[in-house]
């Protein structure tokens, strides 16, 4: 695997990790919010952050398969 591909995969992992960390912080904030509409909006943000992290990791994993096919 080339250096640039490894670097790109690391970047994808890093962004996915950051997204999940942000989701956890938002979940902590949700516990302190009394407004139900705002709580639901924040929970939707948590869901999107986690879904995006999953997508980034799927792209990273797919890159490995694509590279093996090219070899």
C-alpha cells in the first residue's frame, strides 16, 4: 500500500474518530437540555455524526479492497 493511501486512510479514521467524539459530547449536552424539541434536534445531530463516521470507515475499508484488486 502506498504512503499516500496509508495517509488518506489515517485521515479518514481521524475524521471518523472526531465525529464520534463530537457525538458523545452532544449526547452529554442533551442530558442537560430541558426543551424536548431541542433535545430531539440534538439527538438527530448525534445520529448523523455517527452515521458519517460509519460511512468514512466504510470508505476506508473499501479502499483496501480496491487496492488489492489493482495489485
